[in-house]
C-alpha cells in the first residue's frame, strides 16, 4: 500500500492541470485508508472521521472550483489540511493514531494540497522539495 501511495504523490510532480492533481489526491486518500485499515491499532471511528472530512472537503473543493470562487478555496484547504480553525477533527484523529500513521497524515498527506494551491493561485509560490 505504501509504495502505491508514494507513487501517487510522485505523480503530482508530473501532471500540470488542476483536475489531474485533484484526482491523484483523491486516489492517494483511498490508498492511505487502506494503509490505515492494515494497521491493527487504529480505531475505525478515526478512519471514518478522516474519510468523511476529506470527502466533504473534496466535494466543496470541486464545487468551488466549478463556480470560480477562488478565495473560498483557501477555506476548503484549511479544512482538508486540518489547519486552524478547522483543526478539531484533526486533533481527534491524532489522539487515536500511532506514530507511523501520524507521520503520513501530518507530513506526506499535506504536500499535495499545497501543490494544488499553486494551480489555483499561481501568484503564490509553494516550495516543495
């Protein structure tokens, strides 16, 4: 699972359109949920909370993108990334996790949305190594 997940993250460097990056992020979320299910010490309620939050944020992102409301996209990214003031779901999720899933969600899963922001707002420089 982890090799596929990292492969999806590397594919983001290749694609050049908003829709392609969005689809890759969604596929990476499904692979990540598979990784979470293979780890036995994570509560299913936490996985469900993560999945529902990411789905709601993705649907909002698609609707806002279609309606060209670019300033609202930043609010959706804050929800998707678990940044204040939308951090309550992320804090609840972190409490029920181990160190490895915490690493993936806190670091690796936050890189693709920042690349997606560079498609939405090209004047903002996003540096990802």
